[in-house]
């Protein structure tokens, strides 16, 4: 058993801490913020590999996470995971790059007998587990033996020494840029509008990422629906405030698709920690430090697969 410090209490930090505890380690979690201001609470939190790489590793991480979430949906209702049917619009029948992660992927040419919207000729249909961030994060935290200690870390090496730890896992999302100097990591702004269900089916979600400038998705939760969105590369210090203009854009995209969401309940915005490749590796200078950040628009989609790889790296 080793003593391990995890920095960060977003979906990546908490799932990594859980994987490490399940291997028998003593885990200490340090986080600047553990409340719902972090991007892990902004996410629609449906399983879908969006704005993330690399293409040769993501499908395996995504498949492992999907299997875990499907199991949670079956066995652990308090984790807030449910299984939705996702329809992802496409312009042709080219298999998506992440297809190996979804054995049930099916190509359809209509939506329940009605033509596909916005000129799409095909759609990929598959079972997509979705987490309710508030429930899932609370369940993760409650599943841990260790508790989150609110503390801002300014040096990974100094923290490793100060905590007298055998290893440290860096799960600080976008803030990893400041801690490591990683210039490949950038913020990608996203906004969502949360509405009452209105005329929307709470068991199905629709995604259209064919053109990121006009992207749209619906992600139903148990009692509300998340509508999105946008993906705008942004400076780290871009305020994560919502704009009425983006709200109008999202609602008008829903209308163009013939969807009738209910009343707007609230809006949220956040910066996805995007990197061309998730950084999941030992530090080149200090091998007792493992990095696990840069999950872009897919932190929920990859969390468990990446947590298990991080635990394997600690094992050596
Ligand atoms: C609009 C939107 C929709 C999204 N939808 C989805 C979706 O449907 N599916 C999906 O899979 N993903 C989605 N995402 C992406 C997802 O939210 C992120 O990939 C994920 O939350 C990243 O998690 P994280 O734990 O790495 O980062 P964070 O949630 O940012 O957590 C980082 C943690 O590190 C801590 N920290 C930072 N700096 C320090 C420091 N110096 N010292 C101590 N602690 C520190 C923070 O306080 C925090 O606790 C969406 C994102 C957005 C913006």
C-alpha cells in the first residue's frame, strides 16, 4: 500500500482517487475548489468522445468507462447514471473514429420514421450512459475513504514532499497549464441551457457535431434537459459567464430541429481542458508524479478508463 496524493476534485480527480483506493492505497485529495463552480459540474455529462484525443487511445479508455457507467446504471441508482439512446447525425456512413468503443453502434436513416433533420443522411444510434453531475460527483466523493481537503497547490514536487507521499497524480484540468507550463493545453468554452423537459423525450438525446460552429445537442437528465452548445478555443482567463446571445442561438437551433423544450431553468458555461492528446503519463523529470489531465469535452466519457491507466502507472 502506498500513500498517494491526488490533486483535483473534478470528475478526473475523484475517479482516479477511487481507482487508487480500490487498489488498496491510502489517498489524500487536495483541491482548490470542490464545489459546483468547476467545469465538471457544467458538463452535460453524457458518454460521447467529443473534442478529445488521441484517436489511438481514446476508444479503449471510452470503452472501459462506458462499461463501468452501464454497470452503475444497472446497479447503483444513487450514482445518478442512466442509459439514454443517442442519435448522432452524420453526412455519410463512415464509421466514427470512436466506433470500437460502442459495439451496439447502429446506422439509421430516419428518426422513428421521420426524416433526419438539417440535411443529415444518416445517424448513428447507440446506448449512451449519462451522469447527473451533482449526483455522480457526490456519489464518487461518498464512495471514497479519504476526504477532499481544500488547498491550493502551487508546486507538484513540493506537495509530494510536504505530504510525505510515495506518488502524486495531477488531475487539475485546465489549471495544469500553470502548474506544468504545458502549452498544448487550452480552454475551449462551452455554454449550455437547462430547460424543463417540455416536449422532449427524457430517454433520448440528439447530437449534431458535423459543423462545430453550428453544433447542437440535447442531453436529458432525470427532471430537466441540457441543451448545447458551442466549442470556442479561449484564453484560460475567459470568464465562464453565459451570454443571452448564445442562449438565443441554442434555443433557435432546437426550434430549427422541430424540438419543443420547456421553460429555461438556468444557463451554465465552462472551459473544457482541451489538449490534442490527453496527458496520461509519468512526469519526465519526477517519475513519482503521474499526469492525468486534458480530457477536453470528454472527461466523463473517459474518467474510469483513464483512472485505471493512472492506477496502473502508479503500480509501475
Ligand atoms: C458545456 C460543457 C459540456 C460538457 N459536456 C460533457 C459531456 O457531455 N460529456 C463529457 O464526457 N464531458 C463533457 N464536458 C467536459 C467535462 O466537463 C470535462 O472534460 C471534465 O469536467 C474535466 O474534468 P477535470 O476533473 O479534469 O477538471 P475540473 O472539473 O476542472 O477539476 C479540476 C480540479 O482541480 C482543482 N485544481 C485546479 N488547480 C488547482 C491547484 N492549483 N491546487 C489544487 N487544486 C487545483 C480544481 O479546484 C478542481 O477540483 C463538458 C464541458 C463543458 C464546458
